């Protein structure tokens, strides 16, 4: 290979590949059209969903009195739980299992841990 032939091979071709450019432009245009169609479809769907039914069916909802009664029941349950958590009592008297107030249990466990850390 001569020096002139080697120099010609390193130079870009004189012709622009028009077919490749045409295919790229058509592909780009098709992609843009598909994206625009997708955006339009999603927008149309969400507008229909947001508008929703013309009337609301409230038959499945409970009355105000129902919710107030449940609120009072919850207050009673919480009061009973607080009583259990803050008092002494028997869990199983036959087997000797008792309960103590939670604050006292925390103090006992903290003292045990401190003693265990002091004497490893």
C-alpha cells in the first residue's frame, strides 16, 4: 500500500449516507408520535378517573352515633389496659404468676442490667 492510498483511507468519505439519515429521522418522528399519543392517553384516562361518578353512594358509611359509640368503647378498652399496666395483680394464682406495674418492671430490669454490667 502506498502512502497516497493510506492517506485516502483515513479521510472521511465524500458522500453522506442519506439512507441512514432518512431512517434515523423517520424513527425519531415515530418515537415522538408514540410518546405524544401515550401522554394524551394517560391524560384522558386521568381526567375520566378524576371526574368519577356523578353521585356518591353513602349507604356503606356508618352514622355519627356509630362512630361515637366506637370511640367510647375504645376509651374504655384503653382505661382497662392502663389499669392492668399500672397495678399489681394475679395472672395465674395457681401457678404463682403475678403482674407488676410496668414502671416497676422497667426499674427492676434497669437495676439488673446495671448489676450485670458492674460484675461481668
